C-alpha cells in the first residue's frame, strides 16, 4: 500500500490569500464598536446592568399592554357610536 502511495506524484498549488486593505472609515467604525462593547468590569456593574435590563423589559411590557388597552377602548367607542347611529332606523 505504501509503495503505491510513493508512486503517486501529485502536487497541488496553494494560492496565498492576499490581505486586502481595509477602508480607514470602516476600520474606525470597527474600532469604535469594539471600544463600546468592551464589557463589564465587575460583578456589581453586571448586577446593575441586569437589573436595568429587567426594569426596561417590564416597562416595555406595561406600556405595550396600556397601548393595547387604549386601542380596545377607542374601538369600543367607535362601535358604540356606529350602533347609536343606526338605532332609529
């Protein structure tokens, strides 16, 4: 088996990847993004961040429910007005 492998002479050329220059503006954006996402340095900051995210989610949920409730009230009023218009006929 090894003798057969020794007989096979096949070479493959590997093309080297050429490093493309990155646009300076793109590089600046990437650097700014990395600096912004540098992470949390202590457990206390992490706890504060989690608490803030939790409150934010609760507030969003409450405001969405309130908005839906207002929509339902407006629709009920509209339907009631439409019924009142047809009452006398």
